[in-house]
């Protein structure tokens, strides 16, 4: 890899790391300012650990997950929140062998989800063989904990599938994912964002590229979009991942302007190995 490529990869990794840390700090700060109960660390399973500050003493949910019981993370979402987005509370540690869990919560309506990933992480998409429980909606009162029993199910699709756009979407961005030498990259996905910071969850994701490295992403309407290509979905890029943004040679991502009904082709993205 050339010194220029090394410099770009280090710059990308540093910029992304800063963006994700900044986003996390903003989320935590906003939660603390808006509602003392919205803590990112949730309620620890160990006895004596306090839950969200605004929760009434002894109010929340508690229960058991099983098949399997151990290594499951519990996620709590506020009423109306996307259960695939950021959670109101994530227990900081997975369940132990007895499968029990307890979350302190203020009164309100919540959705509780249990997930167990094969890589033992608490974020990222579920893949084939990972486990999840069906979302459960609960109404938490001013006192007492709602009892729950969650049965884990195996995710049967073998890999993440990109969003399938409606047939009436005729706006698109297309091109190829390549390495620094111009060789096509197979197995990459293109992520499409609507903000230049590219730190939020991608709005649209392509299917994996084939041997020719080609991709296409259909969009609901024209506008300015920011693109990144990577070989792994979910979370910030890690060491060893392939990652690149469409930047036209600059250090900042370049917005792709597309009109309604137009397909912008030849939007090629160069990926590098993160280190």
C-alpha cells in the first residue's frame, strides 16, 4: 500500500472514530439533559445497582430468557421507537446461566427485546444462527416490576438482506467498488447516508457486490446523498475491514446529487483495509 493510501486510511479511521465518539457523547448528554432516566448503561444485573434516576424504586421489568439462558443481552425501547435503532436501555452485561434479568424503569410503555449474537457483541445486525426473542410490549406502573418470560428463536436467514425498495422507486445511484489498484471488490455493500457526517445509521444499503464489484441502490427521491462501501455491516469499521467513502480524492466525503427518476452511474468507491 502506498504512503498516500496509508495516510488516507489512518485519516478515515481517525475521522470515523471521532465521529462515533462524538455521536455517543451527544446522545448521552442529550439523554441526561432531557430525562434523568435515559441512561445508556441501563440497570446492571448485580444486586444493589441503581437503575435510571427517574425510575420509582422497584418499578420496571424482570424475568427470564431461555433456550439458551446465558449470554443474552436485553434491550428496552421507548414507546414508538424503532426496535432496530438505539435503545433506551441496554443492560451492560449479558445474562448468566439462570437467564434472569432486571431493569429499573420509570412508569411508561416500553418494548423489550432479547438478542444473542454468535460474536457475543451487543450491537450490529443479527446474522444466520444468531438468536432473538420476539419484541414484547409492557406497561410499567409507578411501582412493581412487570414479569416477563422470553423464548429465544434462531434467526433463520443466512445473512443480512438489504432493504428491498418499492417498484415505484426509479431514482438510483450505481457504480463499482474497487481497491486502490482498480480491481473489483466482491462481497461489499454500499451504505447511503443523508448527512455528511455519516455517523448515523445508513438510510439505504445495497446488496453485496458480485465478482465485478458492481452495485446499485434505489432511492425514494432525488437529493444529495453520501456513500460509503464496506465488507461488514454494523458498527464502526474495525481493523482488517475494507472501508472507503466516495470522496473524489478529497479528505471529506463528496455528496452525490441525483435528480428524481435519474440513475447516477459510474459512482465508483475505492476501499482500503483499515489498520
